[in-house]
C-alpha cells in the first residue's frame, strides 16, 4: 500500500507515450508542483537517424481536485478507488517540420537546442520537402489499473493528431513504480506498445504524391496497427525535500507500417535525459 | 554566457543553496529526512477509506532495511516553516501521523535525529489494543477482517487472502510474557511466546510474539497480562 514516489516526471512527452502521474491525494485546496530544467538527447523526429540535444523545461502540477499537468499532457483523475485511475486526457503534440520535432511546452513552440545539432545535409534530410505536421491538441482519456500498489497497467487513447485531426493513438503499458534502491533513490520501469490508426500513421509516416515530388521520397501509404514498442527506465534522486534529480532513458522501436516508411532512417531511437526539479 | 548556460548555472547555484539547508526548516539537526508530502500521500489512504475501521489503527512506521538497525532513541520531527512537532516513535518505529494542510503546503520534512542506514517509511495498520488486556475472539476476528478489508481496498492482489489470526508483539524487555486463551467452558491454555519479527517481511527480529490462530467459531478470550506493542493481523 505504499505509493511513495509514484511520481513520474514527464518532460519528454513528445517522445514518450502519454503517461499520467499517479493519483496524489492531498488536502483540499493544496497542490503539488515540480518545476525544473532538463537536458535531453533525443532523435530529431521519430525514426530519425540523427539525434539532437535539447534543453527542455520540466513541469508537473497536481491539484487536490484531481487536475494535473504533466509535461505536454494534462488531465483529471476522476476515480476515488486507489486501484483504478481514469479520466480525460489532453496532450499537445508538437509540430514536425524539416528540422524535426519542435520542443516547447504550454503551446510555446521553440527549438531549444543548446549544443550544435548534428549536421544534416538537405539532400540527406528525409523530411526536406515534406508537408509539416502542425501542432495539435489531442484529446481522449486514460485508464490505469493497479495490480499491486507498485505495478500498474496503463492505457490511454488520444484523438486529433495530424494535419487533418483524424489521427488516433492507443498506448498500452505496464509500469513498475518506485523501486527503492537507497534512502533517497527510486527507480521505476515502464514498457508499452503504441497502436495508431491509418490516419495517424499516414500523417507521420506516409508520403503522398505531392510530398514525393517535393522531397524525392517514394510514395508510401501507411496503414494502421502497432506503431512502436518502448521500454523506459527512470531514476529519481531526492536531493532534499524540495530538490530532485530525475533521469530517464527510453528506447523505442518502430514497428509495422511505421517502421517501413521511407522517412524512417533508424527504427530504434534512444532518448536520454536528466533534469533538476524543484518541488513547490 | 548563453541563455541556456545561464539557466543551468542558476539552477545549480540554487541547488547548492538548498543542499546546505535540507528540509523546510534548518532549525533541527537532521541526520536524514523524508518528504512530508510523500508520507501524506501514503497515509491519507486510510483516512479516506470508507469501510469499517473502528477496531483498527494506522501509523507511520520507520522501517530499517538492514538487519541490526537499532531504533532506540530514534526521533522524528515534523519540520514546517513556522513550527516543529516531535513525533514520538514507539519501539517498532511507529508514530501517529498528523494530516496537516499547513505542513503539506509548506512542503515540510520529516527529520530523523540519527542515521539508521537504509530505511523506508510506510503506513502500518494494526489492531487497537484494549486497556484491560482482554480480547474476545469474535472481536479479534472482526478487527482482522477490518484490516483485511482495508488491505484489499489498497492492494488488489490481496483479494484471495483470508484472516488467519493475530500476532501480539511485545517489547524486547517486557519480561515474562503471559498470554492465555480462556475458553467459555472454562479451559485455559497458555499461548507460548516465540521470538521473531513484529511484522511480516521486516528484517528487525528479536521481539517476543504470541500468535493466536482463529479456529472455527469457538467462544474464547485472549488475555494478555502484558500490554502489547502491537497486535498484527495475519493474512493467509
């Protein structure tokens, strides 16, 4: 029954499947907030062969009424049952253009690269000439079930991705929360699968005739199905009651039609990040 | 200096300042600490539980993770911005946990007065003791069922467990332990103490314990001449 440190700071929502922080009961009118700054190395876009280093802000806020903001996601816990979590969920999906995925938070689009990007020649950039995928606010819901207080099955469905706002993504996963490896060190592990409909995969991995003419990529029609499998490891180090160092490594492998897209240079992408966060 | 480097430098400077003053208050010498909010999160589950709980109680327990840790003299202090409260720990490392909005909003710390190695803090449910030391079998069974009901509420994996009995835990220096089973027909039986851990899965051993297992629907009383530190429900 120990849900200590179920905290899951989400700062790489653009690369991680939508996750929801665990229910956080607190006194009426209170809130629990983390704000910080992180450094991350992530693929320039899903399936990119090159990666870039970014400074990404960290934000997680939970209020006593169940509303939460976690990175680029926001939602509300509606369940009062400690074994079940469900509620509405929204996620801001960043723009993807020739330079890759945009960073940003709360709708502020900004590329935050602080280290020189890997040099990518235009004729080697498979996104060059491709129609940009605009920033979209996805909407849906989440459902999590606790097998034990430390293990939970997670699920979320988000709709509205892509320029046509008709892309849908279903994320299913399992998480081992808060393994204590020292007085102030906790590790959590997550594994999951992402499924996407044909509209979603078409938006991010398809190449239509116009795109093909402009980019030189062969035409490609991406269907629905399993999009990726991912595995993540998070290490939280509580430095003081207020300061935390949160580090994460996540490996994602594209599968199915997404993997075979001409836009995909490398089906397996690794994201590494570390961030200091202050708890208010 | 680029903006990004400035932000990182500022963050590290602030962190250094914070490390010099752990906790919301630096007035108490702290050998180690726990976040009050994290403890609150775990402890409030019992408070919000709507099932019957008049025979059971919930404590915050400091649990050493290494064998041989001594809890004697260990003190826990709730340190908020404007106040400090000493939370007395019993011999099992337990204390009544105050659910305080002010402490939560202050992001207060729970400070340990000395190092005990690796440890964790957790909620710990036990049965309420009786002042006269006389426990009806039916009441013990009802109390165990209440504890099991709460455990199932918090942990779905305990659904198949059943109440098997209770364990009376006594202080290490309690002297001669005298616990007997008094049956309605008048036959008394002494329940022999054994040395062991207070709670299942704990590394700290050496407590005199007496186990009473529920058997059928007998009408009996467990009579303890010594006040127990804790009465622990046994789920099997």
